[in-house]
C-alpha cells in the first residue's frame, strides 16, 4: 500500500534507488521469497497463511479486497512513474494480467465483485471495497490506454453502475463494505466504513476523469 510513496520519493529526490527497492520488495512478495502471486489465476494470495489454500470448489483462495489493493497500487505507482517505457515495464505485466483475471470474475447481474473472488458462493453478497478498487484500476487503464477493448469498457460501466446503484444507498451512505479483516467475510447494505467510502471516491474520481477525457 506504500508503493506510490516509494515512487514519489524517487521523483522528489531524483534517486532511482527508491524505485529499485520498491521493485525488489514487490518481486520478493510476488515470487522470489513469499510466492504470493499465482500465475495460473493471475491473482495474489493475501499472505502466507493462504498460500496454496483453496475454496470448497478447489479454486485458488483469492480475497477481493486484497487483490483490489494490489491492482490499485500498481495503477497508483504508474500515475507517478508513467505507463510507458522502461519505468513501467516491470508493472505492466502484473497490471494487465490482473485486469484480465478481474473482469472474468465480475458478477454480470449487479456489476460487483464478491469478497471470495473465485468461489462467490462462499460469501455471496456484493462487496464494495474490492469492487471500487477494481473499477478504479480498470478505469485508469482505459483512460491511459494501458487497457483497451470493449470487455474493459463494459466492466467499468457495469462496475460503476453497481457501485452507484447497489453499494450507494438511497440515503447516500455506502454499504456492502466488508469490515477490517484479512479474508472474505459477509457484508450487507448497512455495512460501511471510512476506508470503504475512500475506495468508492477513488473509483468515482477515476471514472469521472475517464468520462471527461472522452468528451
């Protein structure tokens, strides 16, 4: 979650060792030390406790908000270092692979993702924090040209529809927010939190920029 801060440190100081250290820590987390990246699914395990753990359906145990953090962090790093050239070459494969994985797991009816990504029946309610982070990252990818194609356009449109019509309640509060945790857990229309509203606003700001860039 501190990835953007490391990238900013490089920009402010002109010292590329901050970005190099960021890449090294990310790579250690993903593969060389902790192996939390699952290349078969194009998703991350939350931490070592869930490494190679599966849902009842036999699929990878992938938490919605945890993977939302990962893809959103990658997008936010690229807002600092750029999304073209050598600087972004490390991050783009992860970002694009996750984006393709994420859109395949979106609920086609309400546009929201579930806390239990690859087995939505485990926790079958819509979940806002992960959904908002996914919408933010996908909208960023479309706005910058990093992602292209009608499948991503549809995912952002449907995702924002879910956030604005399912997550946001008639009285204005943002619901279906899984509370603080480290694994999939239920939420309902009354479940809310400050960090969940923050992810909602992050998605809203990026969708607004995407729309403005096309007007």
